[in-house]
C-alpha cells in the first residue's frame, strides 16, 4: 500500500487519483482514510485542512464525494465511479428501481426534488421539500416532512445522489464562516454524458470484479472481505439478488 501524508490539498487529490476510492474516516482497512493520512495537527486547526479541502478537491480532483462507505463520507474518482454506481444501483436507473418496488415514495420524493435541478444546497432542499420550516412562516400547525437525513444517506449509498460542492455562509465583512453546507446533485446532472454513457456498459458483476482487481493492486495487504464490503452495500444486494 502506497503511503500518503496529506499536508496540502494536492496530496489529497493525488491520493484519490491513486486509490480511486478513499473513505474520509477510519474504517476496517487500517490506514486507508483521509483521517488517518492527515497529520494530527492539521485535522482540526485554524489552518485550512481536509474539512476545507473537500469542495476544491471535488472540483479540481476529477472525483465525486458522498456518503458511500458504510453511510460515511468519502471520495471516488470519476474513472471508477460509473462502475461503482453500477454495483450499488445493481443496474437500475432510479425510475426502474422505483417501478420494481425497490425504492420508496419517500426516496422518490427527495430524488425528484434534487434531479429536477442542476444542484441544490441541503438547507434549500429541506425548506423546499418541507423538511424544515421556512423562516417567518406563520402557521402554528405546520408539520415537517420527516426522514431527510436517512433518505439522503440512502440515495448517496445507492449512488443516485452525490455531493457536488460545499458552500459557506458569509459574514457582513465578506468572510466565510461555519461548516460547509453540502450541495447535492445527481451523477447524471453533475457529470453528464461521461457518466451516463459508462454507468451501465457492464453487468454489476463485471463492474465488481473490475474494481476488486484494482483495489487488490493498490491495497495488497487488505483483507478481501473488507474490500468487498467497501464496494458493495448489503441492503442493496439483499433487495436485488
């Protein structure tokens, strides 16, 4: 396993390009995460680090970001994402999945809200979708739609939604502050033809074997069971196999 130390944004871009897949947080494969590759002094600091690099890495690093790994976030390079999505979707586009009863009305509601736009900030999706009460809303009997966090995570795990950027609130003096706000998009809407023309060209099993072969090359010491878990999502497979 090639070792990376993430001292600057370009190091993270290089790591994502090399591995093709990179979880943000520690997982079953020891040392294989942004968290473990980052020097401790840079993990939480006033100096820009991995938390602030996420948006620029998405735009500069030829990769996508989302909650892809055991419902936790990470990067996947655009080179490997079509095969990865093919596995997670098990060959279904979203409409076909819904028609076959493999997606719920709750899934479809949020997916359609995102898919009908080029992209949307999470806070706007919550307000427009009725998950969060708008400011100055006067109705005392207003009841929010529930399940946003669960559903958006599920849609990302199935690779129907990605995080295309992070944006920050801006102070009166023009300075960004706080945590980055996720901007969501569909892979089809964000990546366009370079995704649409490649996502279903293989069977899910062919995509699985292709990615597994690559991961065994870049992570030769990792247990194959852990690599399989990285690629596949149990709930998706149980629903489709």
